[in-house]
């Protein structure tokens, strides 16, 4: 049998093993592993390189409505292109339901935005902001049956925050249908109280964004979300955990046998609250929620990746332009941190940061890197053909140069934002070639795909097969 593509002479790593072998690809799938695999239309020599499963970023925001006058910096073309340059082959954006809008119509609009524009594969999460009887009784169960097997709920933000009764209602639907609930855990009333008090005191600069969302706000909401999930007996994912106390809530729940999962992100490993203290409005570049914390919180998040409190590492890519009235410098944003769009770009830099700071500095092993960046995402979110290098899996592969040294800079990135919050960070290890279902998208650091060929992937119900 003639193969479409052979990746030869590389060091292959999965979540459990590391071995030298060639990878044979045909029809978009991995069909053979070994040596001297036979003739192929194309061979890529991966000598001195790592051959890893393509990254799966299960927490990204693309082309999402963001409020009056605010425009997200990435559409699906630029967002997925940036993801591919960062060694990712699948991203999971959120389909944001707005009030009074039917859930299925919202999903159709997102599909229209993405169709024909994706360089990676995509799989949508739903966001439930308006849990009407129609949504809970008909729309949501039907969409879960169609393969949209995870949804997110918010405990904060105007127009998005659900109260405890609404949380219990949507969790009940997840329990009945086998879906996974993702929770943004911050106490909305506490944030509003603190924000009002800070503004009355004239404390409106970007650095006070962190002051308005201190650790207890996240810890309390994390504990409450877990308690509500325990009442319903439903698995729950606490997303973008930023500190030790919230992490410990997850650890305690897991020690009691609850199916509680955790996620952290690059901003909580390499940024701190001091970054929001820039001159004038420069600190707005780092405004995200939860905010970056302190050095001890960084240590706690690394420990969570090492000890299993966190099963996935995502970017929470939420890109806005900085020098733009439709972005971080919108007119309202200049009056108070309250109005600065929450979110930072990071889909392209997620994996290099984790590889360099984690594998390169001995904090995690290469196999743990693969698990945290791809395999666990696939298991938790029902992507049964992705996340590993094995016969029968989608040929989603990133070839890494582990010795390549780079300084992260806006000038080398491909997202739609006009800045990166990770400017100047030096990393060692960089993805040089990205292959999506057997087709080369990025080769040797250059875009090769003439047109996007990414597809939407319907998902299975999760096996929750992560320890």
C-alpha cells in the first residue's frame, strides 16, 4: 500500500510512551507505526525533532459578541491560523447564547462564521446564558444528542451570570444527557460590590481589576459550583483556575471521589498582578478574568499540573486589540477598569510556554506535556479520534524542534490582536510543522495550506477517562 505521507526518523511521544519510529498516514488517518514503512507520496524527515499529537485547545473565544462597540480581534480564519502556528490541530470555541436568542439559531450563526475559514478542526462548546424551559426541555438535550456534548455556565458577568437555581437546572440536564458542565467560577455580587466601592474611591486604573476580583471571590464560587454539582451528581470542569485556594477546593472534591476536573492557563504560570500596573492604560493589556495573581499562585498552579488537580492546560484565548477604540482602549474603558474588555490572546503561545517552562525546566515530563496539551482534552471532551499517535487516529500531528530558542514577540505571531501579553518571554522548544488530518498546514514555520480545510467535529459523550 502506498502511503500519502510518512513522518520519518522522529522521536514520537504520547501521554504514556516515548519511542523512535516512523508514522505512516493515509486518508487522513494514522495507519502504520514502525520503520521502513514503504513508499509514500511524501516523506518528512523529522530527524532531531519530536513528533507529538497536535495540540487541542479546549478553551478559546473566537468571533464572539463582546458588548456594545467592542469587537473581538480574531475571526475563525485568523484564530485557527494562529492556533496552527502554535502546534494546535483542534480548537474548541464557545458558541455564546445571547438573551432571548434561540440556542440552535446561535449555533447556526457560529457555524456560518466558521464554515470554510478554519485551518484547524473545531468543535463547539455551548454557552447557556438564558436557561428557559424551551432551552432546558428541548433545545439543549437535542443539541447534546447531535454531538455538542459540553456547555459552559457563568457565575459572573452582566447578562451571563446564572443564579444557583438556574445552575441546578442546567446541571440536571447534563446529568440526564451525559454532558459535561464547564463553570466560570467567580462570585458576581461580590465583584459588583468591590467594583462599586473602588470606583467611589477613584480607584479606576486597570490594576484595580485584580483588586475587584480577589482570591476569595474565586474560591467561594469554586466551592459553590462543586457543591451544586455534588447535589446533582454530575461531572464538572472548573475552568481557568488561578490560585492555590481554588485549586485546593478541586483537590478536596477529587479526594472525596467527586468527578471534578480543573483547568489552568499560561497567564497563571508566567504573569502576575503587577503586569496590570503599567503606565497609563498599558495595564489593560493584561486584564482577564480571573486576573493573574502573585508568585505563590504561580507555584500553586504548577503544582496543580504536576499532582493531577488540573487535567487540562488551555489558553483561554480571548483576543482584543489594544490600540483600538473597539478593543482595550474603548471610550468606556478609559474611565474605569470595569469597562476594559476581559481577555487576552494566547492560542499560539500556549504550548511553547508550557513546553519551555514545564518540560524544559523539569517541572513536567514530555508525556505529561502531551496529556495536558492534547490527550486529556480529547478524553474529557469526547474527541475519540484525536489526542494521540496511534493506528486509526486522525493524523493530527505537530513536529517540534526542542532546541529552537525564540523570544515571544507580536512580530512573530499570527493572531488578530495587535499585541501579546507574553512579549519578551524567552522559550526553548517550538512547533515547526503542523499537520491536520494528514495535510500539512504549517511547514517549517510558514503557512503552506492554500485554503483552510478544517472541519467541525461532532463529539461523543465524554468517558471522563482521566484519573
